[in-house]
């Protein structure tokens, strides 16, 4: 009788495993599209600043961000591996002039929130308008 139970167990156990659902795949860490600098290349028109309609243009070429006038140029660094994604701007004219913040790219919309001259711990971490010393801007890609 024991042999029969043992044989039955040997047959049933592998069959039950054969019909068990496969585990959900784990998201792969580190596979982030880190080419956001390429994605922001070109001309962007500002449509909102701190929740208010506005205008303005930025042009990004390579790692240089130029605002309204040529002397208003910044080196841009994006870190897409962080959550939320991080942006740093450092003035071309002075390393003592810089912004730290976060950004998001959604199709042809580029949104960022930054704080001026803050230590890393003071970096803007969300896109909420009205936070002290933070500015939130929304840009749309300028069409051809």
C-alpha cells in the first residue's frame, strides 16, 4: 500500500508543477532610457511657469541649454537613472550659478522643477507649484 501512495505521489507532484502558473517577470533594474539628452535636443517653447501661462524659448544643442539671450547659457546634465529623474544646470559663465531639480519627458512635453543654488539635499523633488524657492516650467517642442 505504501508503494502505491509513493508511486502516486511521484506521478502527481510533477504533473501539478507542470500546470502551475509561471511567476511574473521582474522588472529589470538599470534598463532606463538614459538618452534623454538626445530627446531634448532642439527648440522648446515655454507654455507655463509656476502654473501661469507664459512664453519663452529654450534651445538645447548637445549639452548646452540657451535661454532667451546668448549670454543666458547653461550646461545641462540629466540623470534618467534616478527616480524622479534629475536635472542640473550650471551657468556657462560661472560655476557658482546653478540649478538642481527634477524633470519628466512625456512625448513633446518637457516639464521640470528646479531650485537655484541649493545643496543636493535641497533639490526640488516634485512638480508641485508654489513650493519655496522652486520654479516649475512646462515646455512644448517647437514644430518644424
